[in-house]
C-alpha cells in the first residue's frame, strides 16, 4: 500500500516537473519569436 502511494507521488512529481519544463521552454521560445518579430 505504501509503495503504491510512493510510486503515485513520484509519478505526479515527474509529471509536474515535465509540465513546468515544457511551460518554461514554451515561454522562452514564444518570447524569442515575439522579440524577433518586433525587431
């Protein structure tokens, strides 16, 4: 039971980390595109 909860927690953390990484990289690329179009 504890192992299952631990695995679920780790998976949730992984998903959260991936989501934050994707959002930050997406923002950076969007900022680059915006600055490129503005200049």
